[in-house]
């Protein structure tokens, strides 16, 4: 992608930036035996048939993330790559439950990610941002409540709470109690909905969780009343084109409804989701969308503005980004 306006990335799982080379490097440092012969053998396993087939590998690979320094190194690598993609603000999803379940503390996870973000924010070519801790929707409610307790007790500054992992069979409304507590603690709220799940899950996320953004949301177009509401209220949708293709939500990028969303007046944004697994970072996603949907420079600039306006950045930071300042 050629140089363009600053973007905010709003749908990025930091664990999903774990590149195969990094997996092997960390495993070697830790003396950990991986179930793959080499990087090529691991790469062959990235032929996903659905969301669950991806999640199985995604969680297995997290075994190499153990220390605060591991999480800091992971985050620093993403922020460096994100800068080259045009990202100037990033709100990072983190899955504490996936780490505490294997003995890694919330403090180690969030401390590493936070340290990298804090350092980047002070650099001339740094990316600003924050952490959104995500509830694993295929785990019980009490596990989510314990996660929130640990996050709040950590003393680490958190931007918001989200909802992710396997969508089918796990409606958002079940987690209303933990989202209510998060809101009372001043956290912003977002949720994955309408990726593999039906439009009804988007309604639930809005009405029962009180979310301010919908992550994915591509199936919202199936419901006219929902579409009208999303347009009227300008609820942001954080769409991830290459992810949709790799997880077989859409057959190709041309079928990802970016054009329809823009034409309908939705506040749609483009993001990379889990770029190490899905074939590209933000610039790769934007290039693919621009080619498939014949987007003009004005439309790409609109996507950039949408991303900034949909972010939880301070108003001062938003104004700077919209002016084109780094």
C-alpha cells in the first residue's frame, strides 16, 4: 500500500500476530518441543476449514508465550509492523483466560503488552493504543467473572472488554453480567458478532451487552431492520477481509461486503484480525479490498477516517490523526 492517511486498527488479536518463526524461536529459548518439524510443517496447518479449526491451532501455539518479556516482544513486533502498514493507533485484543488456564498470570500477560504500548507511545514513530481484554465465549460465565476480577486487581490500565472465540452456539447475552460490571468499572465494550453467528447475535450484543462496536458483523446485512439501526446509530463494524476468506466466511475478498457496507452508509472499518494466520497485516487487507472492490483514493481515505472515528482514542488524538499527524 502506498503512503496514505493514518489508520486506527480496532480488530487485532495480539496472540494472532505470533509468526511461525517467532513460535520456533521462543520454543528453542524455552527448551519446548513443538508438534511440528519446522516452519514449513507448521505453515501447512494454516489451511483452515472454519473458525474452530483455526482456534485449535491458535490456542496450541500460545504455549510459547510464558513471560512478561514474551508478551512485550510479541507486541513490539506487531507495533513495528503496524507502523509500516499505516497504523498510528491500535486497540489490541488480549485473551487472559487462554493464558491463566495454563499457569501464566494476568500480570505477566497484560504487563508485557502494556509495557510495549507505553514505550511506543513515547517514540516519534510510535503507535498509540490500548488493551481490550476479551471474554472467551466458549468458557463459563464464572471464568469470565474471575478474569475480570484479576484484570481489575492488576492495576494495569485497560481500555475495554470484548467477546471472542467460537461464536456458534455461544450467544452474547450469556455474558451480560460481566459486561455490566465492566461498564460500571469504566471499560468500553465491544463484541465479536455476526461472523459465523446470525444477525440475532448482533442484536444481543447491542441490547444485552451494550457494546459500542461490533467486531466482524458481516452477517448484519441479512437483517434489514438491523442494518437500519447500525446506519442510524453509526455503530462501527470492524471487518477483517482476509480473515473472512481464510475462515471460509466468504469465498473471496470480492464477496466480503465492504462495498455494500460503504454504499449503505455503515461506519465500516478494515482490520487484520490475526494477521500471522490469515495472510496479511492491515496494508495487505487494504490492498486486497481496494483491488477487489475497485476502491478510489477517496474511499480509502473514508475508511481511514472511519477507523479513527470508531476508535476509543482521546478526542485530541483523534483530531491529530484526522489532520494526518503521526
